[in-house]
C-alpha cells in the first residue's frame, strides 16, 4: 500500500508579486495627477468604436482559438474615479462622463470521443461607449450617451496531429442607445466569419450580405512550447507576421510584425498601414516569465497629424495600470492623457497547463511529493523526482496468534 501527498507551492512568478506591487503603486502615484488635463473624446471616435471592437475580437480569436488549446477565459472593465478624465467634446460643448469598455471572452474545447479531433465553442462579448454615470450593469442613458454591444460566437473543429483548425461563426453589433444629436446614425449589423489554420499559417475571412469586408493572413512562425513547439533555440526567434486587408478603407492594408528579442520574455512589435499612412504604432513588451501573467510595456503611437504619443502600462495578474498606452488609445476612443485603471484577466489552457494570452510557456509551479512505502517495497523514484521524496521501508513484520 502506498500513501502519497502532493502539494503545489507558489512559483517564482508569484513570489515576485510584492516587488511588482510596489512598482504598480509607484506608477499610480506618479501618473494619476496627469489625467486632470486629459484630452476630451470626440463623437466620431465613439461612432468608430464598433468597427474597432469587431476587429479586436477577431484578432483575439485568431490568437487563442487554435489547435491544442482546450480553453480561454478573459474579462476586463475600466475604472475612472473622476468624470473629467474621459470627458466628451461635441458641438454642444464639453460633457463630463465616463468612457467604458466591458468585455468577456470564453472558449472551451474537448475531444470528440477517443479521436484526435476536438470541437470547441467560442463567445466574445463587449459593451462599450460613453455614459454620464459610471456603471457595471445598468447605464444611465444620458443625453449624450452612446452604448453599443458587439458579440462574436462560433464553433471550432481542430485536428491536433496536423495543427489544423477550422472556425466559423457570426458577429453581431447592436447600438443599445445612441444620442442622435451628435453621433452618426447606427443600425444593427450582422457579419459572418470563417477562419482556417494549418501549422503556422492562418487565414480569416469576414463578410456580410454585400460581400467581403476584411481578410486576414498570418504567419505565426515563432515556436511555442505550449502548442508542441520548441522551448528554446532559433525557432523561438522566428517572427510573427500579420496582414489585414480592408474592403472600404483608404489605407487598405495593415501589417504587424511581432518579434521575440530575448528568451520569449522580451518582445518588439510594429504596426503600419499602407499605402499612405505608414508607421502607426510600436511596442516593447517585457514579461518576467514566458507565461505572460505579468507584463511591463512601453508604446509609441503616431497620430493622424504626425505627432508621436509615448506611453506604457504594467499588468499584474488581474490588475492593469496604463497611461497613453497605444492599445487603450485605440480601444478607448482615442483617449489621450488618460490614466487607465483596468480589472483585466486573461488565461488560456492546453493539456492542463495554464498561461496568459498567446504565451509561449505555461505558468511556473513547484511541487513536492512524499510517499510512504510499506511491506518492504524496493521502488526507487526516478532521479529527477527523488528530491522531496521520503521513503520508509518496513524492517520486519510481527504476527500474533489469536487466543
């Protein structure tokens, strides 16, 4: 008979949390006062928010819904303590209020019987806009409010041995409330999308009743251990390239290059639009661990007038702080000079391993085992498992006859 106990201890990533917590607090104290003079949001930026949200959701799906992934869960919501941080400026003047972006993403996949085929379901939901009151569930629906819902749902069929996946679904945008005086007129829109992946090659096609709207092609060449790739070596330094073509845009092509710079913990990323706009944004991202549960980022965004806006952010497990981050300026309606506090959580899973969005390796864990062997067992644990294993061998057995 054997009795075993296994316990999980906090890994090196969790032990460093107090240090990151100090950095988190320091950034808050230094940057928060800058939000007092934040630039107001323009109505046109809010009107364009639906298209941006639709594109962001499909981009996240292309990264997370892939062969070998068994699940993904993410949520996020911004918090602004003062309405002046995200004020709105229209033809009627300046309106204090709260820009918001509430999002929830889910993906679950399981095997079909005992085969290598897996079937998955995905659902991405976002509620965003501007309102006169800060809220979680029930808006104020003020005079200058815009509140929109964007949802994407679909099914995924994948075959892991060939790294093949086929995904399809619908995307629905619903303007819940639009103040007609200052915003463009909106109506419900419905799109369909299809996505295919074979090894490092990905293709994504978006369409509606009038024809195609966008096409994405990607080469995810970087090898990642989470999905059966190498854990180190030159294959982990191959680039990730993303090309998007838009049907009704003046700068119809977007190109993004992501590059591992050092041991899959330091990355560089550049995005440009062609043929006219050129350079759009760049980011330098540092992850203390390849699992991407903690990050420190510096970004640069080029505005339409040519000005460069520098910013950055820090994420620690479920909390995120940022100022002038390129991602926030895009997804929060061009909010410039705004200090962002976000409850943000994203976790993927593959074969029981947990990691952040699009991470190269699973979150680190340390474990110990203790086993008691009885009846003189001669079992010897493998060398790599011998640490922390205690073996007790019985020297003799005493028997007594019943009287």
